[in-house]
């Protein structure tokens, strides 16, 4: 392996990795090569989970909407179908917020979707 001569750049590179590894346990925060692997893996998880977070929230919203819809005598799929047919354009995030924080407004949306469907 060739001899690294630019000590300023290599020190900065190592320092950046070790700073990112702060809070890791044992050698993962102290030893450069171990810390480098831990940081790389952590960045991979962070990249993947930024996308996964969107899936998790959508799932949570659907669960909340379904629970509130069942309290109003319908199911999630029937409610979403009725909303599409009636032209009510509320996304799942807003619907879940209404279901959780303002059940009266959610009930009105359900009634509106049912009325427009029949």
C-alpha cells in the first residue's frame, strides 16, 4: 500500500469518522477502523430507514382510519372507496389526524362520503 503523505487530510478524514462514532460503545468509538465500519453501517441503516419511516407512518394512518371507520359502521376499504367516488380528496395523513384528534369531524366526513355514494 502506498505511503499516505498528506497528514492534514487523513487526520481530518479520521477525525470526521470518529466524531460520527461518538456515543458508540467501546472500540466502535475509539478505534478508527472499527469506528469506520460502524459508521458506514449506521449510515446505511439511516438511508434505508428514512424510506421505511414513510411506510410505517402510512401503516399507522391506515390502522387509525380503519379503527375510526369501524366505530362509524363501515370499513377502511369501503370508506376510501366512497371518498374516491364522492370526490373527497383528503389524504390518509389528514384522515388519521381527524380520526385521532377530532372524531366528530371524521364522522362528518364519513357521512358525507356515504351520502354522496348513495
